[in-house]
């Protein structure tokens, strides 16, 4: 009897054991995926938020550390310039040293620099801390996106992961303003830096537990390329800021701009001849991909210029407190997140890349044109509609721009392509802010300082941003095809 029942028990228990084993394996993978998302999205949120979280704190920082009006923009530019200028080298570091170790190392530097910024006793110490934050972000961010791309396979999983990454990337800009306002109002401006410490620890633990170790590649670092690109962009930004302060007749502004252009030309030449360039020029062989990089730069340039001046406008002209100013941006944050999720789940499966990007750039540009009608006596309702339009446009645009930027990239170039996505975003913020500062300086030069003067300068800069985004929309119409915006439209529709 026992002989006859034993096989039956084996046949009965066997499938059950295998089923339980598969279930445990699936749960383990899901848990690992969650930790990977916490690590990657947490890192991206910190590096994006840090580009704007200090905006609301700028008046307090200026009074506390004796910044001049013109030098105050370097609190933002020191971060975005180091971040954007070194991103390409950071992406190459991840390929050679291993993306997991590069991610954790960059994150550690970013958190340590945040602590230094919170403890800053003068303007120099703060700018050094902001620069080191940018260096850490430049090392960690491209490794994070590359790890996300390799962890989630093409199709529904990757598209949904990219949708979350996109929502964090663009939503982080306005979220930084809300959180910055709360921290400045309730605590102190130094907490816009200290807040990175607990978040950074959680992200580091999640990354250490979940991110896979990647093999190191043999190769060399393209330090000449990194030096030329960073110095070139830095010279251009300095020239624009100098023009804002001293006018275009100053020799320093013109000299810096010419030097920056020459250095960028030298960078392109160096990349053509480098054995292992930080920016493989073959990535620009695809016109839609190159245009997507440019579109990202333009979109962020408009956002950063708008936020820098509107934040000061709300505090200095409309007399909002830091928390009120941050909360004023909340509708933009909600619109950004909602539009990005709507785009990921429905629009990318139904609209072509060209159509979706035209709608996105059109909505954002319309919002900026609307903002350019503000004056020194405007009420919040005059801001609400434009904020929703700008947020929705950004939320719709960034998923399609990210997908178009990475579509068809060879796995060997994943790190470099990811670095270019982040580079376009950071340089867009840096160069865009420098251009807007120059425009504001030209619009207000010779006028008596007053609320009306500031409002006039702000509306001119926002109008410039609107024109810039309109040009970006035209570029998308001319370069993007009728292919669906989704990587895999059918899988997205089923999500």
C-alpha cells in the first residue's frame, strides 16, 4: 500500500513545490525591482530637485552669505554646470569601473557635499559645495539610468519604468520648489541641503542591496574631452552672465563667448580622434535622436528660466512667503505627473512621436506666453492656468524625448546615451538660465529699481522662453517621424 501511494504523493507534491518555488522567485524579483526603482528614482529625484530646491531659499542665502545680485545665479549654475559638464565623463566612468560602484561612489560624494553646503559659512564655501554636488550627480545619474535600462526589458516593463523616471525628472523641478519653500519657512535655508542626508542613505542602502555588479571594461578615460566640454560650456555661461551684469559692450563677455565656442569646436575634434571618446559621435548620426537631445535642452531651458525669475517675482513683487511660493507651484507638479502618466499609459500608444511632441511643446509655450502678460499687481489666478499648461506640456514631452533619445542605441553605448540625456537636461538649465539672466539684464538696464521694473524684466525673459519653446516645437515637427511614441505600443496599451 505504501509503495502504491508514494508515487502518487510525488506526483501531487511535485508540481506544488515547483509552483511555490516559482512564486517565491517571482516575489523575489518583484522585491528586487522595487528596490532598484527606489535606488534609481531616489537618486534621480535628488539630483533634479537640487537644481531647483535652492530657488526659494535664494533671498535668504543672499542675505546670510552676502551674495551680490549678479553672483547669486552661480548658486544654481555652479551645480548645473559641474553636473552637465561632467556627465559624459561620468557615463564613461560607469562603463569602465562598473555602474554599481560608480553609482554608489557618486551618490556618496553628493551626500557629503550636501552636508558641506548646509554648514557653509561664506559664499565661497557654498559654491564649492554646490560644485561638488554637481560632480557627484554627474557620476551617479548616468549609471542610474543605464542600470534602469538594463534591469527592465524592452516593452511594457521598460516603458513603465521610463514613465516613472520621466515623472521624477520633470516633476522634481517643481517639487523642489514646494519642498524648498516648506523647509525655508519652517526650518532654515540650510535644510535644503541637509534634507539630502537621510534620503541619500535610504537610496544608498536600496542600491547596495539590489543593483547588480557589472563587469569592468578595459579602456581609458577621455579626460581631454571632459575638460574641453566643461571648460567650453563654462566659458559660454560666464560670458552670458557677464553680459547680464556689464552689458554686451564689455570685452570679458565677448571674449568668454568666443573662447567657449572655440573650446566646443576643440571638443568635437578631440572626440573624433579619441580612441574611447566620452561622447561617441555616432550617437548623433540619427537626426531624430539628435533633435530629441536638442528638444530636451530647449524644454529645460525654458523651465529653468521661468522658475528662477517667477520665484523671485512671487516673493519680491507679490510678497509671498517661501512656503506660499513653493505651494504656488503645486498645480504645475500635479499637472506634470498626471500628464506623464497619461502619456505613458494611453497617448504614446495612440499618437505619433511628432504629434505628441507638437502638443506638448505647444501647451508649454502657450503657458509661457500667458505668463508674459503678468504685471506688478497680478493675482495668483493669473499664474494658475499657465502653470497647468506648462506642467502638462513638460509631462507629455519628456517621456517621448527620453524614448526618442535612447531608441536604437547599441547596448555598448547605453551609458554614453544615458549621459547625453542627462547632459541635455542639465546644460539646458545652465545655458537657459544664463540666457535669461542676460535678457533680464538687458530689459532692466537703466531703469529705476522697483516692483514694476522687476515685473517688466521677468515678463520679457518669460516671453523669450516662450519663443524658445516654440522654436523647439518647430524642430520636433521637422525631425520626428510618424512612428508611435511608445517603444512597444501594444504593450503600453495593455499596461
